[in-house]
């Protein structure tokens, strides 16, 4: 299965244009399964997921998130959140949520679904406004939006490989 | 390509036992390609990668990192690092490095390679000791080790899917 998976990772691009076609529920379910299959520090699985497909709600996000205009077009978004309350080890939750977010992006690309990651945490104002809009409890941290939809643009794979970033045994 | 990619994501487990067989250079190259294909905030690509296959160096890590005993057996590790100097937007680098780390894990699983993610950042002491051991410059932040090798243990997929973590439009 190697090469198809590598392809899905290497060909993933940030897609910001979408068709109107809604996403199948089965696809959203698989994306959430992929997200929850991420590793997490001490296997604490400190994540929660808000699936947003209400048009009016999606249209509200760009009023406070400057890089989220594509949500006016995207049929669905997932807001990945971190739940730190009662966790024995708290410092790693943003990394765990980032791994879950990345799994969503790769799984989406594999299924022909376009996606883009929009940062929320650690910006206080973006977290606060997200909490207000979605009625998110104080102990849940909005982490990232993933805009999702059938792609309305095509992008060539972008080769970001840079051998200068690779070191061997010592710097 | 959907189902094979989803499989690679869902069947990934943390592997902590390895055979002595070294990793092919071509595999390590693909893992680094996968890492550098991660998205990053403002496409800043704030990552650097240290490939460690020197036996003595690998054996030293468990003297300061409490969860890294498997490095005594692993033929290779990649230390993912973040470079924040001169970045216009600095707060997202740990998330970018987490996405790169996650791509390594999924790509490894797809190629039948075992891996496990060991957290370093934001623990000052782990970062400091890593900097010393590998001669890493002050402006480079050690972020995570990924231990890598041909698996010396088999693990069933772990179903972490939990419908209680899913919310719809509002909390």
C-alpha cells in the first residue's frame, strides 16, 4: 500500500475553492475516524470535533477569522478542539490536535476531497470568538478549522523537498 | 487510492520493538519527503531534520529522555526540529512540526516500517540535552524524535473512534 499512501501525502495541497456539492456523511465519518487514529502523548486522546455544515454558521466565521473566506463556499468544516481538563500531562495537547488535523487532510486528499487547515490556537481572540459562536465550554480549546469540500480548483503537487534541511547524526 | 490511505492511517500503532535490519536510504528519503510535504502556517516550512543512525549516539538518548528506551534497538531515528528565527509568524511552528512528524508516521506504516513519536518540545531539559548531544544551534528547537525500524512486534489496529467526541454545529 506504500506508494498510494505516499502519493496522498505528497500531492496534498491547500484547497480553498469548492463546488456546492455537499459531503457524504460516510466521508465525514471516515475523516473523523482518521483524526481519532492519531497518536497522542500518553494516549490521552485530548480531542473533540465540531462538524459544521450549517450555512449561516459557516458564513459567520470570516467575520472574525481573517483567513477563512473559503468557508463562505465550503459545505463543511471541522473545528478540531483540545480538552485539557483532568489530563495528567497537559503540555502536548496542541501537538496531538495537530496530528489529528493532519490525518484529516491526508485522508481527505486520498478520497478526492479538498481541504485547508486554518489556525486558531494559540490566538486568544480567535479562540474566544470561536467559543462564543459555537457555544464551546471554557475548558475546551478551539484549535484549528479544517475547511472541506469537493474541490473547485486543481493544484499541481508542490515539491517542498529541500535537502538542505537534512542533517546527519550531528549538526 | 482512498481505502489504502485510510488503512495506513487507521492501522498505525506505536511500535517500540525493532529488528536489527537497517533502513534503506530510499525509505528514509521518502519519509523526509513526506515530512516536508506537510502544510505549514503561511507556508513557512519551519522545519529541519536530523537523521540519526550512529549506534553510540542513539544509545545515549535514553540517558536523558525517559521514554526513549526503544532507541537502544532502533536502527534509525529522526529528530524533527523547528527553526523560528526570522519567521514573520512564529506561534504556529510546533503545529507545523507536529504535522510533519505525523506524515512520517503514516508514511512509515504504509511502507511496513514501525515508528513511535517521542515528545521533546516544550520540555526545556529534553530540548537542552538534545541540543548538547547533537550540537544543535541555539536558534533551532528540538521538537520530537521518531524512532524507526523494521517492526519487531505486531499490533492489532486500535479502534479509538469515539462518537461522543463529535458535536454538530453547536456544542
